[in-house]
C-alpha cells in the first residue's frame, strides 16, 4: 500500500508542475462552492501549519476540483485565545481548528491516557493508537460535538531550561510551563512549580523570567526561538517523558452541509492514515530544533539509563492517580490505560 506521506509528496510535485505549466492552479480556475476557515494558534511558517495543515488543505482544494476553498488563519487571527479554539469549532466561529486537547483541562479525559509519563514510543505509532482508541471510545463521548479530521501527538517531549536540570532535585522550585493537566500534575509531584499558559505565550514568559523552563518537543523550539532564550535541554534517551495530544476538528453543521462527494474528498484525506502522517511529520521536524541548539553550543543533557529510571519511578504516582481518578468518574481509566498500551505496542513493532 502506498504510504500517506508518499502520496502527499507525489501530489505536491504534480501540483507544482501543473502550476508552472499552465500558470494557474486548479483552485483559481473554478469558483469555490464552499469556503472553510481553518484557525490555529501557531505562525504560518511554523512546521505544523507549513508541513501538515497546509498540505492537507492544498490536497482538499485540489481533489475537490476547486469546489472547496480552505482559508488559513494562523496565530489566532480570527480572535480569541488558544483555549477557545475547540469551542470556536463547535460554535462555528471557525469551520476547522487545530488545537491541543489539554487547552481545555478535563474536557477530553480519554485522550489524556497518551499524555501519561513515559507512555509514548514514537509519534507515528502513538498517533495511530490515539486514532484507534478514539474510534473505540471517544467519537461518541469526548468528541461528539464536532467532526474529527485527525488526532495525533508530537515527538518526545523534553525540558528546556535556564539552568541545567538532570536530577529530580534540580526541579525543586523551578517555575515551569507544561502544556496539559496531566503534565502539570506530573511536574508538581516532581517538585517543580507549574505555570499554565498556551504555547504562544512561552517566549515572552521565558524572556521576562515569569518561567524558568518549559517542556516542548524540539520541533516547537524553532518558531518560538526557545533555543535563543534558554541554553539547557534535558533529553531522556530512548524514552519520552511525555507527549501532547492534538485535535484537528470541523464544525458539524459545516460538515453536514457538504454534498456526499465532497465529504468523501475530506474523509479520504483524514482519519487514521492522516493522523499517522501528522505524528510522523512532527517528529521528523524535531531534527531542525536539535540542530539549531547544537550549532549554538547549547548544553544538551542526555540522561543516562539509570537517571531515566529514577524519573520513571518518580512519575508512576501521576499515572496511578490518573487511573484512579478516571475509574472514580466511571471512565474506566484502568481499561483505557491497558488498551492504549496494547495499541502502542502493536504499532511500535510494525
């Protein structure tokens, strides 16, 4: 079977040749029947908009024969704050949004299972597992208010700090920005002082000393220039301290208004394979952030296996507490955890 990534590359090459040959694009030749506004929180030049969202949107426009136009609104240009994105998709302020599920703490509890400490293996495998588990347990529960287009995670999360962090003791009192409820809980239990904020606020917070550290993957350090704001980076070897779950969603009314043939175009380019592509691409884009930090001479702290084991042991309390909390709410945290690990293992060995 032709891989999703390969099909995107082939499409991009064909589109470029067509534009050069005829001087127009397919979308400019036909007036759009449906215009969809896509809203998200990162600058347009960041890797996710450039390498994932725009690729998806370009493909939809081309394969719809220009009948669908995707208007792109980066950096919250339609207004509001990043935590409001999912509600914008529900209310129709935006037609399509890309957001962090944890920006609305507790709203998507089942997705949190993939954010638990030392759970992720690689972003493609975990994104496939995320989509499968969502089809089994989330589409009619957590995600019932919108049409889900894609679900994925980023590559291994690591710590970026003003002072070196290697041991658990180094975290004591560190003001640290973490992305989600789960990660904030973990870092609080490990001795840090969590400070909640959406990712666009991180650069200013670092530069003004509002926070001493942040946890993000290498990929995000590039558009936010984090490698210029801090000089220490703590990595966890072949393990991953955490990851973040994302949601790519569409307003249900706008979806229902589309004719069946255009729904088919969107469905053909969304779902499990697209989610796997997005996770794989995010992790591939980590390479540039690591390269930039290395070239600047920043201090990259690669923890030993023994050190990672200490962090892993200390973080089990976060996982245990989450499972107990979910079980207490009738969400079956035990079953979700077991099934998530089963799916991750399945896709990590394929």
